[in-house]
């Protein structure tokens, strides 16, 4: 199947639900577009791609994903530019990561053209759902799960890949309070922390809820061996500015390889800032705070792009960050990235994938 010739059989809805959606008060992940893309893996190949009305799927109670967790996902956003074209940001990077997650969980890998054609044709059909308002976007959720109706422990022979989409407004706009997690870990080196696996999220829910009950928005994950080095902030990669240098934990098997992380680092370099990817200890952050050189702290991820951190707590001690307005690096990178992804600035790295309607 080549990208040019694959036309996905489409079953359209009789009547769009779009008029039921209040685009001025969008809640993340609640309202879905009219259609979804579905394709099945069986007998060793991907078969029967289709676009169908968004709706329920019926599953066997023995569906292996429900028992042993072969389930992975992606998250990406589509924007509308001034011409009404739909712009995707780095979809090939998401495709690559989907397959790296699939490999880690011993699942079937998905060909690039199937991923891209599913996305494109779904977006063309549901293009009215891509909000044009600043800060809003259409959030795309590609995901794959094991479908064998078999509860023996082995990799499934069959899988389903689906793309659903929901319009979203601007995210966590207020700076967050985070605390360093002293006991729980999200992932360990050698584990599946770099994969976007459903199970990683399930295991993070309890520690996150406990931290939220103590009044924090998110927690800072540290390494599994010593709880000494910073890994991520909640479900985002994390970055700091210390003495005018943008510093972030280097990638490993325990850290999710964020597309936003990579994009922020690249844009920061393009803007002439100094960037370091290396181990970052909690002590270093505390020391920098004491010395007055900790200028910025923020999370990066597709949902919020940049989520500013107002306060970091460790061992009951609060470390407050400077006001968000004065954060030179994250503010300038966020502004530049926003211009690139919405087609208002040159795109030197060919990140924007334009879909003509
Ligand atoms: C998805 C995710 C991120 C951010 O990745 P992006 O590609 O930037 O959206 C960071 N950490 C975790 C644990 C994630 O699941």
C-alpha cells in the first residue's frame, strides 16, 4: 500500500454531533469527533483499514490487553492555519515512538503509510472539528492494544490500532506546584518507562493522587535506584534553567522520549541558548535555588506544551521559583514553537505536516 493510492473505506455518520459541542468551554478528553480510524492486525498483517463513526467497540472478556496490558498510545495535536489548512506537528516522530513502544511490549509494528493515511483521512473528514481559536487544537489519540481472546501469557497474535480525536482548549495555564516523590518510582532503567505504555500510567495514578491530596498538582519522579536524580514531572519531561543554561535529564530507558522535549531543546539551541542534557540531581536544584541561580523550571508535553512550575517541595521544604513573566528561555521558546506549529514562523526542521483539505 503506498501513501498515494491507499484510500480508506469510509462509513460516514448520518448526522454530525459538532453542533452539540461548546467550543468555548472544551474539557480535555470528553467530546470526540464524528469518526475514528480502525485497522486490525491478524494472520501476520494489518488488514481492513476503515474510518467509521466514533462509537463503542465490542470485545471478548478474554481480550489479552485487559489481562496483561499490551496497550500503548500516542498523543499529538492538529492546528488550523490562517488558510484553513490543517497542520500536524511532527507526526512522523509520533509514529516512530509508537513503533518503539510496540517493540518494547512485543506488539506488532505499524507501517508508516497506514499511520499517516489514517491520520490524514480522518482529519480531512473531521476537519471542521479542528478549532481555529488560539491555544485550542484537535488532540489526536492513536492507540494500539492486543485483541487475542486468550488468557495464556504470551504476546498476542492480533492487535487493533485506532485513532480517535477530541477538540481541546488551552491547558493548565496556571503555574503548578510539584513535590519530589521520595518513595514511589514511575519506571526503572531496563524497564518500559521510555514506552508510552498504558501500564506506566496505571502505576503512576496512586502516587500522583496521594501527592495531589497533599495539595500538589504533580510530583517529580526520581531515579529508581537512589531517588537522587530527577526523571520527569508527572506525565511530562522536565527542564530547568540554571545560570542561563537550559538543563534537562538525558534520555534513558526509564524516561519517555518526548517530542515536545526534543522540540524545545532544538528551538532553544536555534535561539542561541546553551542546552545541556545530563543527569540532574535534586541536590543540584536545591543548591541552585539557594545560590539564586535557579531561574526557571517547567514540564514539557504535547498536552500543555510548556507547563510552568511555581514551586518545588522536597522533604517538606518549599523552593519557590521566580515569577513566570521573567522566564526568558521558556517564554521565548514557547512563543517560537507556537508560531512554528501554527504556520506563522519558518519551519527550518520540517516539523509541520500540512494537510490540504
Ligand atoms: C507522553 C509523555 C511525555 C511527553 O511526550 P510528548 O511527546 O512531548 O507529548 C512525557 N512523559 C511521559 C511519561 C509521557 O507519557
